[in-house]
C-alpha cells in the first residue's frame, strides 16, 4: 500500500530468469540456489542496494491458503483470503543478521491488483507455501479495507537481530487474478558489526520519597552492539532507530516493587548534548542482564527522538509498571552515533500504584 522509500547506494535489476538465470545474472552461488525448489526464483539481496526482479502472475498458480492463518505462521487471517486467491509467484532471498529488509511489489499495469507476503524462516529451511508449517515472522501487504486497490504497490518489512534467516516472498493476485506483470524490489540495510564494551551498572538507592537522582557522563560508558534491542522478546526500539543509541551507553540498576510505577528521566547538562534512554524489567530473583547480553525482558521502554533522530538538550523519559510481582530494572542512558562524552542528570522515581 505504501511506496518503498529507497535509501540505497545502488540499484541492481534482474529479470524473471528463474533460478539458473539469476545465478548467472547476479553471482549467487550454485550451491545456495540449488537448495531451493525449482518453483522459486532466487534473488540475491545486496546490502546498501535495491535489487529488482520482474515477475508475471501468469507463471504462478493458485494454492491452498490454510498455512497463512496458522498461529505458528500468522501471515494473514482467513477473512483476508480474497486478496490472495489468485495466482502466486514465489521468490527467495537471504536476510543477514543485524539487517532490515524492505520488500515491495509494484504492478506494471494500473489494472492489476497484487498482494504481498514475506516469510522469515530458519537459515536452513527451504520449505515453501503451502507446505509452510512455521515462521519466525510473516508480514503481508494487501488492501484490508476495500479488498481491491489495483495498480497500488504493496510493501512489507522484515528485521533480523542476532541471527540470519531465509526469506520466502510471495506475490499473489486477488481472487480471479491469474495474470499481470509486476516488479519486485528488495532493499537491504545491514548494520556493521560492533565490538561491545563491557558495561558495569551502578546500583541506585531510592530515598524515603522513592527518588534517586545522580549525575553521569557518557565518557564513563562504552559502545555496545544493539542487536538485543530489536529482538522480539525485548522490543525496546527498532533497528531503524539505532542511530539514537550508537554512542556510549552508561547503565544503572534499581528495584521496582510490586504495584508500582517507575519513571526515568535523563536530562542533558548541555543544550548541545543529545541523549536517549531505555529501561527494562526482569526477574527480581536475579540481577538484570546487561546489554548486549540480554535476550528477554518482561517489558522494555525507550525514550528518543523518533522523528528527527536529533533533539539535543531535550530530556528523554521512560516508564515501567509492575502489578503482582516485583522486578529488577536496568536503565541505560545512551548518546547518538559518534557521541562518546557528555554530562547529564538521571532522575528515577518509584511511586505506588493507586
């Protein structure tokens, strides 16, 4: 539905040549291509570039859609099958770890109505719909309101953190649509590997009013790999917002009693300093794991400038809540990319829930 906004450094075009043609055309190894069924066209995604492939629904086929609504796949509900009951044309590609992939299907003809889905599966999994049993993630693009938007582009986005994945892409026609040419665009943005510093948290002690206020400086921290933050079991901030957290991190711990609200505010001491903040709660029975060695949290919240990725001098806030259980909380104050020093005030308040 939304048009892909390209930030690529290059543009590569491949025709609908089938697996063999794509191997020769874009340099994908024969070993990688041969792992897939001949029913799928393999596209080699390139970091920092948009790769384009041509397709035609006339070369696909209809299929049973029972796989899509399975809870282990959750691609699109059966009530939306109308958008996918035409022919399907399948593609495959690879999603490296620490990467974001945008996939867009654009009809060549304004009268052709296409829908799109992308399955993020294990790096050794090559099963195709309708044989698909499970997926790490499945995203679909279609007109959920009118079930008809001929000529409109459809876009989905996939994200990988600490693991690489195989991706199966399907371009489908709506009910009765069995032909129609289209362009498939695959844009890949991959983050560079980062050597993580070893962060040592400072334990905060609340006063009688439930407050702790400390002074800090980003110079006492270090840069960490951010793959943990976008993990679905953390969901702290998406990879697209990493720019706000690619500077030094300084971390703190504090206890969150049950039936309480915790408020975190990080305020730069200088109007030229830009900081972001995050806080996550984990079990009260063991110390909170420290980034990047954290894999899950009950909740994680972050405060940053999501619009401009730059708001120097502005305080950032995060809020956590507990109900029937107490928690340990880890708080991080981070600079944006390239910021390794700068003083700030950190205020932590814990208030009983009313």
